[in-house]
C-alpha cells in the first residue's frame, strides 16, 4: 500500500508520493490524498481510494489486470462525521481482455442511493445498447451507511467487483417478476427514436413548421478516419466528441425550417447539420459519447453532447483538430493571408485546411449549452451519417 497526493483515473497514475506520516497529516487536516493498493509483479494497481474529508468525499476504484475499472464507489460524509453515505456503486463485467473500459457492449450495474432510504438499481446485461432493468425501492439504513474509517483502518481493497447481496437479490427477484411495482424495463438511452432524415426533406412539415432546402456546406476531408465534433473555440486540447469513419471526404449540409411569426413575419432557423458518410439507409440512431459519458447517469429525455458558450460547433479531422482551430483563428484576423481559406455560408463557414489535408465546417448552434451528436448507422452497424442538433426543438417523430 502506498500514498499519493492525487490520482488520475484515466491514466491510472498518481501525483507526488507521500510518506505514511505525510498521508496521516493530510487525513487529519482533511486534505485530499490517495491510498493505492498494489501487488508485486503487476503494474496496474488492484484498487485506489481517493480521500478528501474537507469535501466530505471518498471515491474508490478497483482495477483488473488490463487497467480497466471493474468497480467504482462514491461515498459522502453528511452531518454525522462518523459515518458515510454509500451514494453510488458501479460494477462492470468485461466479456474478454480486448473490450474497452467504456465499450457500449460492456454489461454493468449501477446503484444510486439517497439518505432518505430510496435506492435505484440500473442493470444493463447487454451494455448501453441494450435495455435497462430499473428497480426502485426503499432500503434499510444498514445498506445506506458505512462507518468512516480511521487512517489505519483501511480494508485490504477499496472496493470489490461484486454487488452487495441485497442488490443481487433484488435483481434476481426483478428478473422473475419484472412487472411488479418499482420494477420496469427501459429502452436504451444510447439509441434514439428520432428520424433526423426528416429535417433534410424539403417541404416536410414538422410540428407546424416547413422544412426548407438544405444548405450545402461543401466537403470535409477526414484523412485520419476519426471525425471530431466540438465547438471550435473550446479551450480543451482534444475534441469533445469523436466518431470513427472510413478515411475520406464527406459532404456537409445544414437543415433549416421556416417558422411563422405573427408579429414579425416568417423567419428561417437552423435545426440540424449533417455530415454524410454513405448513401445507405439509416437503420438506427445512436448518441455519440465523449470521454467518460455514461448513459446510466442520464435522466430521462437528456442527452450528452459537446458544450459551447460561443453558439457554434464544427466538424473536422480529429488528428489535425488543433491545427485547424489555429488556422481558423488566423484566417479571421484582419488582412490575414489565410482569409481566402474561409467561405461563408448561410449557416456558418467552411475552412479549407489546404496542406493540412483536412478541413473544418463551422456552424451556428442557435445558442449556448450542450448540443447532442447523433450517429446514423446502417443495418450492419456502419456509420451512414453524423448529425448535430443545433436549434429549434422539433418533435421529428411527430
């Protein structure tokens, strides 16, 4: 067992090493530190606890030999400093050594608990693409709380990769009688039922508005085979959303609708932007996820996406994303020698990346906030198109 002053779950690395006495001092002062459990001959730790008593938090992770998190736990210290609320548990099952940590096919179970005694169990035996068995119930205090450990009272492992007995019992009962009170099956929140193709059919009426002719954005070269979707003015080094596509050049179009305004007359509003990968029909729409996105954390009707406080988004090549952003910024400067690289459109702009071998299509989003990205897949699972919801909230299923 060793001590670190921090822990990065993504890279599985700690910060500065702490002596036993330094860790004890930090524990007493409530400052954050990590307890790392290792075994000889294994590079990846067995588990880690991240302790931060001032923040009233204790987070734990267990790892398998491939460095994947098999279990996570979030504990919170409330008004009673002698005990901790078991706020959340998550257990993953990996079918083989090649399956990624956040692979959408990975079976998992999450348990969320509240101090009032309510618990929600979400069980996805087929991963994020499959249905979720949801169980809501009231549980005893013994399942909600655990004693706050003293500095030298850490158990051998931070968390186990098995569910508590009461959770396993509830799931077994729910499988036998799924229709009883507090139990239900929910369709995958990763998969959407919206037909985004309707927004690109001129003349179609959706929710009382008329779809106009789509605006051609030109094409975007994606030589790396990884499409980036994000706000081009984001401060992050990496794009928020990436989608694997065959390397190639793909057309981009923007869909608008005509909205009737009795006070000022009709006006146009951008509702979606689409990058077309192939001409195959879309058999299913799937939400694109960013790093760490987990549909178990989504509330009904919510979606992940990329955020913007500049009311814009963009398609580009992930490998040259930073270079494209820098070129875009330089091209917008007065008297820039790269100004001719930008072509304005009704819905945004197209940046010719020139020697980069990649381009960027920048579009308006109609406002700040989070904008979902949807991947249209064929019946065999290949990417057909990538669509961003940009503006007016339309019921495309209507």
